[in-house]
C-alpha cells in the first residue's frame, strides 16, 4: 500500500516523519521552495555527475533499473525510514550530527535533551563553558574534541552567518567538524534539499549492490546520485542506512531474510538460510518480512542483475 508520505514524495515533496517522544519527524517542504535551492553535488566534480560503471556485464540501463527497483523494495521494507537523530531545529541537527562521529545515534539522543535545554542558540555554544560541555558530551566519546567542535561551530555561525545555520553545501563544509556527510544530513532533513549521506552503511551497501566500486565517499555520492532522481536522494540515504543497520550488516549480513536478495550481486556474503538469517535481523516487524522482493526469479540473472 502506498502511504500518504509516499504520495507526497512522488509529487516532489520532501517528507520527514514524527517518532515517539515528541521530537520533530514530519515536515513537508514545498517543491517550489526546494527547487530554488542549489544542488548538493558540487560543480567542482565536473560538468556532469559521474556515472556509475556497470559491473558484471550489466548495461547502464539495466543498472539504473535495478538500482531503482532496490530502492522501491526497501521503501516497502522500511516505510518509516528517517533520520534517527532527534532534533527540532537545523542547529540541533547540525550539532547532533557532529556529535554522532564514532558513536551511535542512540547515544547521541541520550545526551542531546540535556544539551539542547541549556544551549539553544549558536551564541550559547560560542560562549559555552568548556568544562560543562565536556561533562554533558562525555558519553558520546572523544568528548574533548567534540566540545571544541561545537564551541567552534557556534563561533563560526555567529561570526559568518549571523548565528543561523546556512543552507548551502559550500557554506556548511567550512564549519568546524562539518564534512560533506554532515552537510548532506542537515540539507536533506532540516532544509528539504536533496542530498546523499555516505556513511559507513551507505558506502558498504552501495558496493554490495554493485552501484559503485569506489571507497571514496565523494565518488560514491556522485556515482550513486547519477542512478536516481535528485528528489529521491535523501530518502534513499535513509533506506540504505536503515537496511545496513538492521539487515545488511558489515560482518554477518542476513542474506536469507533480505527483501532485495534476488537483485543483489553480493547475495551469499552472509547467512542464506531464511530462519537463521531472520535471527540476525534487528528491529524489523515480522509482517515486513513479507515485503515484495521486486523481481521474480525469471527477471534475474545468476549474479542478481536484471536480465
């Protein structure tokens, strides 16, 4: 069944969802507002977005078709895919994403309520007490470096952007502790500007799916982005990250319980027995195991590519 949010997305709207706890999750950014925003793929990458090189004899057309089918199937498996960092403002999301380095979103979400209750603006962070911030941020690890980052972040925002979080990639990446991954998280989820978030899960799954062979995050961003409509980039990122955290794990992927197994060239990397594989899956309701697989056996070659 197509949900209301999917209908909005198909119409060109950017949607985030509401989760429990009262934190922001559902927001609709009108297409007109988003269309005026700049692309998150830098012009420095070349005159055109780099095209992913098909693998295993798969044609470019077949690669695009297979990639988009995988995205559709993952949308069925994870209808609630969203940014798992809690936030209510662009500043909160920016800070939370910086803090998420080398730790989990769950751990970050455990400290941000206290942090954001005390530090509400960029000026608050800019003038923040270092010892107090270190105490709050200690559970996230590397707390001294992160304290320096959020103080420097607040200072830079006040000095160069009137205390507001900028909505351009080229501005965001000039801020302390902010790279392309963090910038795309903020653009996609706080401003509704499509962006691809190449974290460890997204990169791993992109390579397993045969969408890219690159280990370079920027190259992965460009190659994968060329396979999809720009409006799909943010939700694609959420779905791959959800799938990587819940099913397609780094060490023990649950291949036998994967809804895109028939479309994946890396099928067999992990456990293929359905019952054993299901035990490896995390946080997926049993009913969602029945999601359509996107292609029948007659549509797929032995390597998992569309015939």
